[in-house]
C-alpha cells in the first residue's frame, strides 16, 4: 500500500475535489469520524454540512498557513477490500498518525484501475494548537507496513512511491472511453508531477498523448478563460473533438491550474528540489556526443528530454520530465547551460572538436617518404573496403578498377609507364621533325 500526504489552506478545495468525483460516479462517500454527520447512505454527502464541521477548529487557529490534512491510501490492484475494510483501515491509520480525535471524512475513488481512498481532516485542534507532524512520512510508512501485515495486503514494492509513472499509460484514442481516459490522465499527472507553468504542463501532457489549450475571450461584456483537453496520436496529431474542462471537473479548470502552478513554483523554489534531476542531466550530458544520444541516455535514467527544433534543425526549446522525481521543468530552470542555447552550443562545440580530432588523426597518418634524395610527403589512405570507396583500389599501386579489370582479362602484366612531363614531350616532337 502506498500513501501520499498533502496539506492545504482551506478544506473546501479537498472536499470539492471529492464531491466532483461523487457527482461523476467516479467516487463515493464512505465515512465521517468525530463529526455530527452520520453515515446512513453511502451516496449521501452534504458539503455545506461537512464544512461547518471544520469551522470551530479553523476559528480557534487562524495562524497556521496550511491547516488541512489530505491523504490518499492506495492498496495494490490485487488486494480485494470491502468498503468496511477500507473504513477500518482509514480509522486505524488516522489514530496511529495522531489524528484520531480530529473530524475526518473518507471517500472511495474508482476513477483508475487501483481502488483507493482519500482522507480529509485538519492539522489543528479545538484548542487552537497545531498537531505535531514531525517525521510524518516515515511514521506513515511504518503504519502502512503494520496494516499490510494485519490485513494480509500486498507489500509496496521498493520504489513504488517514486516510480508511479510506470502505472500511467498513454491515452489510446481508439478506445471508446475517451473522456474517462482524459479525466484520469489529467488528474493523475497533476497529482504526481510538478509543473510551474502552462508550457511545462502542456509538454508533460503531450508525452501522455493529451493536448491542452487555453481559451480566452469576452462574452456579454465579461472576460473569460477556459481550458480544452483533447486526444493526440503517437505523432502528436489531434484526434477527435476537444473536451471543455468543465465537462471533466473544476479541479482541472483554469483557476485550479493557476493554483497548481503556484504550488509547484513554491515546491521548486527550494534549491534542493531539482538537485537529483540536475546531477543526472549533467552526468549524461558529459557522456553524450549528439542530441539523439543525449535523449537516449537520459531515457534510461527515467528522464524524458523533449528538444523542440526549428525546420532547420536548430534547438529552440528544452523540457525535462523526471518521472522518478515527479517534475517537468524547462531547461532554464536547471541552469543556463541546459536551456536551448546552452545545449546547442555544447553539441556544436562537441562536433567541432570531433572534426578537429579526425583531422589530427589523418595528419598523423601522413609520413615522410624519401625518394631520389628529396623528401616527398605522401598521404597514406586506408584500404578501400574500410573507407567505403569503390572508385579506387590500392591492391595494385597506381591502378584504378578499370586498369585492374583489363589486367585480369588479358592475363598479361602491363608495364607501368611513368608519365612524361609536358616539356620533354615537346622536345621529342621537335627532334622528330628534324
């Protein structure tokens, strides 16, 4: 089982996210702990009443910047758990994490193959104090290990939390459930990756064969901004009719994306957030001799390098998608040397250096050959088979292929006659006339 814990400023965002899932039939309300709400029907959920349950806690503490606790628990697809099992797991998890007395809402999501639960609670108590959250990730892992043993669940494989991109498949536009695929892929990428701008998110979604477009205009005297999502084939060509973000949910709309960019910028502002990605790119760049080799070596390290080129082949944009770190960033965020101009200059300089090395190797093959007391420089050519040249053979000195074939056809060796200089030929002609 894998857990992901996040925090937020207000509970409305987390609750509306789950409410949208319920409205679309991709989720359901499972339980409410330590609140006046009683579970009488799994389909029942009143978001206004849920928000009122949080009000006394939020009024007691207005200083905490992110008072909302939001966790998702993801059992393996092979684990068959009933709704009662999931409720009990959620309750035990919150008690062991130190949130057992907090108001808490539990939701079941079925929008992807892995059925999982979301827990929404608060990090502040009724007395106004913020609850301790030291070593939260480590404690969560220890608690999940205990729950796996107790309920006989499949243990999380090493690195599952970091390599969740393996479970994301590219969109297949030939299938009938296009809207469901779009919704699942967009939400999964927003949940697992950090993108600080629209351009970075667009590059990330295009990797999964999803297009995104911003629409702006004026209607009835009011400006509006919207988002369109669509399907792409493997050649990045649009397929079908784009879908408005409102048909998917407010959590993937224009305003929600603005908040997502802000959170991502805050995360990536930490200088250490991109250290792993930067170190890998530096190491691979030093070993690569061409942009193609650079991209291939990075892919083996779990990083997709997207190099955008002009019609003339010049690199004008770079984006790095680090699937293990969960980030998609333009090259300039890693450093000037990883931006378009930096990479173009690096590979141009590398190719120039390679040409110089080849010229030096040819020069080293040039030898001093004494002839008639004078020094003559003759260039040694490699065999024709090695250099791919069929126009001339070095099997017989001074002979081309035609001369060699003539020799083989007649069966008689021909004497090699040294060409007579032009001046000597003129003298012979004058003697002949006399």
